[in-house]
């Protein structure tokens, strides 16, 4: 992986790499079923200085936190599957410690809403700010929410998009690919009824997309609806069936 930040000189044998490379290697290890302890330990031991590119460069931050989130999901599904299968999934699974970075234990909820979405609440359809914001979130959160992250984050459900390992130098290209692939597979446009059926993530985070007009603009940009179409938006149901290891080919 190309250089993205300061090398981490970890006490873990055989690990001396950038935080972004460590996060990517952790995700790859999850995919292969390889041991993950050395990568998890190295990320936990990273310092604020090690993470300066994650903090200061948008593309590095995007790639790093996407990989941390998706790796954290796989680690939880493997190590604590009962949390996902619980009726209290939305509390127990999404608030459980998924990965530790620079000594800070991070649940999926905090990575997604506190960091990747720039401190936006998961409530209020994406229009409300997050109320309980930690110092870590203030320091490392992205300035703006890139709505394409919703086609890259995998929380273990069947309806989630496929998992990819993101790289800072290619993250925009990769997010475009992830977005187009997911929309191609999930969006259904009915020209006769002038409606478009979209994944429910568009409803949950409607504000991230800029409301109805923003959703249509994104759908046009990725050829999911014609350029001159202004269809009524309908939201599909979400399949929460557990689907671990849903990696892109």
C-alpha cells in the first residue's frame, strides 16, 4: 500500500507499518481467516503522531475508517455472534467494542456516526448532529459526510453492500465503484409508474444525501434513473439476515 502516514513502530513482532496499511491488512486477514491479533495490537498501540494523516487528510481518513469499520464488523460476527443475533442488536452489537485505535475502544456506531459521518446522529434521518461527542471523535472525525460511505459500510446484514479494502490513493475511485455496484444491484426504476425503489439506507440517512432532490441527483449520476427523470422515491425493506464474509470478488 502506498505511504499514507507515519510508520508505526509497534512492540508487536513483525509489525512496522502505517496505520492505513494496518487497517487494510486487518481487513484482508479477516477475509482470509488469518490471525488478526498482531494487526489489532499494532492499531491499539498507534499514537496520535502515527495517525496524523488519518486526522489531516480526507482520503486517508476515509480509507482508514472504512477499513476499521468493516474489519470490526467481521471481528464481532466471528467473536461475538450472539450480539448480532440478539433482539437488542441495535444496542448490543453496534455499541460493542469492535476495534481499538490509539488506545481508544471504538464500537461500530462511533466509527460510522462519530467519525465517518462527521458527528451526525443516527437518529433524525441524517439531519441532526450527534449529541454525545467524545474528544476522540472531535479530533478524528471527517469534516464532511461523503454519502458514498453508505455503499461501502457492511454491518453484517444480507442487505449490506459488499466489502472492499480501501486505499487512500484510490478511495474516490473505489467508492464510485462500490456505489455503482450497489445501486445497480438494488435500485428498481419504474418508468411507467414514475417511481424508483431504493435501499432503505436512503431513508435512514436521507439528510446525508441532501433530501429527495439529492437522492435523485445521485441516482442520475450513477445511471440508476434517466437524466430527465424525477420519480417518486419508495424505500425497500432491509434484510437483517446475518451474512458474514460478504466480500467483493
